[in-house]
């Protein structure tokens, strides 16, 4: 997998209905959707969420290959989790060889765990792909604003998350440049055993850390030059406001969560 295939933190500008939704609406939908994922237990409820995600991907008008690229980094985790659940779940044994056994319950659990992880990543990608980091920060800060009354650093937390999301693509590009430069100097990152491959990463990590610290210092200097003093006296260029589509989408999110709860109660 190439580093350029990692699309986490990227924003794809567009004019779809998902792009035009208030960021607070999308954050709340993501929260409701994650709760729904963990409440799912049977085939029909998982099928409902899969259909919903596919529908939202189509509505977002973002190419499907962008979502496939975003899922590539977690494929190993998905497969590894599925294998563990497949061979180490108790139940009706269908096949056994030594300590390895496949049960009917293990097959279903492996499938459900794969779907759960993929749905979690897909809903997160939908949020970041259709929402710019600035709007995402403003939306998160508005949602958490009541916590200011108890001394919670809402603005600082939102700013940290925004900077982290913004610099993920930048650091990936920087890593790709360092790897290309090292390969041009004769470095070999593909051959050897696992320990040798790990040692080969040291020439990448050292300049990457140095570059990260340099970028952090430049960002801090730029913020100080612009008289940034945290949340004190800060105003926003874009004022967030709910529209009819936001209310309708939130009601739709609540209905999906309620439907999953009903399906779980009836064992579907």
C-alpha cells in the first residue's frame, strides 16, 4: 500500500447535500451512527446500516475509489480481527484441526466484526471528506460550548483536533518524499525480515520528526504573529446556523438509531 493511498483527514470540496449540512449536524449524525453500530447484533440491522452508508456515499458525490483508498490502511486489522473471531469463538463446531476450529457462531461473529470496523471507518471518512477542518473545528466547539462552564478547554481541544486533521495529509506527503529520497540514495525498504525492515525505517523517522517539529514551530510563530490568544475575543468568519435540511437529517439519524434498537429487541 502506497502512502498516497491514505486519505484520512482529507477534504473533498463539493456541493452535495452532505457538504451543505451544518458541521454540528454531521457530528451528531456520526455519534448516532457509531452508537447504532455498537447496538447492531443481527443480520437485518447490519444490512440496514450498510445500505445507509452506501446511500450516503452516493449522495456525497465523492468517488467510491476515495473511500476504498481510505479503507486500505485498516484492511490488515479487519482481516486479523476476523481470523481471531473465526477460529476462537465457541459454539457449534464445523471444522477443527488441533487448536484451530471453525464454528457456526464464529463465522457470523467474524462477518459482523468486519462490518463493524468497516462501517466505523466509512462513517468517519464521510465526516472528514465532506467537512473542511475549519468547519469541523467550529462545529465541535459549538457542540462542546456548555462544558466551558465547568472549566473544560473546549476551544483548545477543538483547535488541537483541527491541526491534527490538517497535518495528517501533510505528514504523509512528507514521509513519501523522504522515502523517495532515501530510495534514490540506494536505501532498500522492501527486502529482509521484519527486524531488518524495522531498522530500515530509522532513516525515515529521524528526518520526519525533525520536519514535524520544524513545521510545529513555524505554525506557532505564525499564530503568534497573527496575535492569536486562544478563545479570548475570537470571532468566526462563518456563522453556523441550522436549516430545515439539518433538522430533517437529525430526525432521520434518530429514526435510524430507533430502528436499530427495535431490530435488536426483536432479534433481527
